[in-house]
């Protein structure tokens, strides 16, 4: 029996383009203001928090063991990332460059012992 072939994950630019095309096809761009996208991002992040809210640290470490909960987690992670990428697109922020610069600053601020 052969294992299923897995395609490599798409890059961020491809995902941002797909999100923009999805919104454009539905004429949602007028609603995708920075304020609205930040609010949506916050709501989706809160929905992710809700999954973990009352779990012990041990239970939270095993959250992906339950298929139903794992599906909820991956859906909320996808929602958070989608709104973050849309926000970056609207504001002209390159998320990978922003993260790399932040890591550089943190390495200087918090040197390893």
C-alpha cells in the first residue's frame, strides 16, 4: 500500500492572493478595512482561546489527540491566519519580514545566557 501524495503547502503570497480573489468575487473589499480586519482577527483569536479556556496544562498539550477538537483548533488557526494575512495585505505589511525583524530585535533585547 502506498502512502498518499501530499502537496507542499502554498506560500503566503499565494494564500494572500486567494483570499483577495475570494473577497473580490463576493464584493467584500469595502468591508475589509484595517479596523474591521483587526476586529475579526480578535474575534477569531478569542474563539481559539475558548477551546483551551478551561483545560489544564496537561489537557491543553493533548488537545490535538481528539479529532473533533483538533478540527476546531485547525479551523480557528486558519481563521486567525486568514484575517492576519488580509490585514497585512491591506496595510502593506510583509508578515515574514516583520517577523524576521522582530526576532532580530528580540535576540538583541534578550540575549541567550
